[in-house]
C-alpha cells in the first residue's frame, strides 16, 4: 500500500490569506483543491510538499459570473462546469472537454484550476518510488536523464489537461494573484514546452479565475483520443473554435492540439489557413495535415506513438466537420462512448 508522506495542512478562507500562506511557505508549500492528481503523486513521492494549503474554503473561487463574457472560478469542480447552462449553451467545446475528464467521481472532486495546472505525465515518471529508483530515476524527479529520449536536454513529459486546449481555442484568459499583486494573461501564455517547468505561473501565485470572451458568433468543439471511454488521460486532444459568415465562409478559426507535446498549443498555420475559406472536404483535409505537422507525440504514453501522430488529421477532421454542421453523433459514440 502506498501511503501519503507526512505534511502540515492549512485551510485559508480568502484569496489574500491563501496567497500569504503560499508566499510564507515558499518551495515547502503546495496548493491543493480537489487533490485528484496531487495526492496520488504524493503517494508515489513525485511531489513531497511539507505543507498543503487547501483552497476548499476560499471564498470566491466557485463563482460563475456573466458580463462581457463568462467568468469561471478556478475552484469550480469539473462537474459544476459541466452542469453550468452558460457553458453548455455558449462554450460547447469547454463543456465537451470538461465532460470527458476522467470519470464522474473524479469530476466531482477535481477542479477547473486543477485541470489547467495538471502535472505533465510520462510512463517513466508516473510510477511508484521503487520502480523509478530501479531505473535510476528520470530528469523530472531526482535523475538527470530523460528516458524517453536519452539525448534530450529537456524533459519530454506530456501535457494531459483536457480543458486547456478547449479554453485556448476560445481565447480565454486566466487571472493570477500573489502577495505582490494581480495579473491577467492569455491562457496559452500559462504554458511552457517543458515537462518540468510546464507552467509560467510563479510559485507564489494562485490561479483564481478563467475569463472567457463574449461568444459573439463563435462555435466550438473538443475531440479526445484515449483507450477507454472513461477515466483515461488524453492521448490526443483537438479543440476547434471558429466564427463563420452566413454563407459558411470561415472568418476566424483557432485549432489547438493537446497531449502531443509538453504544452497545449495553437496550430497557427492550420488556423490561419481556414480563414476566408468554406469548410469543404478538401479544406478540412489540408487543415488536418497542417495541424498534424506540428504534433510531436513521444513514446511516453499509451498506444503506438506513430499511430497517434497519424490520427491527428482524422481528429481535426471530426472537429471541423462537426462545426460545419455534419451529424457526428455516431462517430462521437464510437470515439468517446458519450453522447456529447
């Protein structure tokens, strides 16, 4: 049985108090919300904070506010995000992404902020202490070698958040708070292409809100590849959002790939290619090929790495065909085992 290491537990009731505690603890402290990823990591000794600072009682982290767009508190559980009518009706890509995270039990505990800050994953890292010690550890924790690519100078652990690609496609921003003040950044700027330093969030900052712009004619979708229809992390995530003219001509599009790199990222060339065009089968195929050229899956997750790259154009095609108005319900059930 894997047991948690010893730690102290603090339960602030405000953002300001939580920020002070986090600053005071320094590298000894970590934030915990739902704990669905952090606690297993602690049991495997991948993360061993001396103090956990709980956000469960912090006021204001569970708000849903309409305004120029939609503001979602980072402390909302994924189930609460899925159940929010404004999310389902106006930001369908986010709704689909949140609905496919893990399983119902984990969505009841896991939070939106936790999923956005999810630790990167790798077959050589997400193992128990004894297993990792036997191979002499890896670069991400206590070692010096990336066992995925031994000549690599950086960790290649993969980003496995579902909600980040969907929110990046929707051009969302996040609000970060520390004792030094507050800042708002584009969500895509929150991530680095580095399996260890995968977040640009400073160690003393709390992610408190996600800010979505006004829908303004945008439609969005999210497609996820995983072995099983529930529980598993993504092996590929494709988020697409676009705004089209009445005749179907794409005015603006954003295609985002997840789980094929250490960060979710905007496929800029594929997105730009779609502008000014109608979603014909030929245009969709070309956009899929352009997006696939950016995908760099590594052999550190489930399923064959070459096949995972080969299916990128197909999943981009599913997303764009759905936004075109095609009936994709049968394919949805085949891929995700869910009526989304």
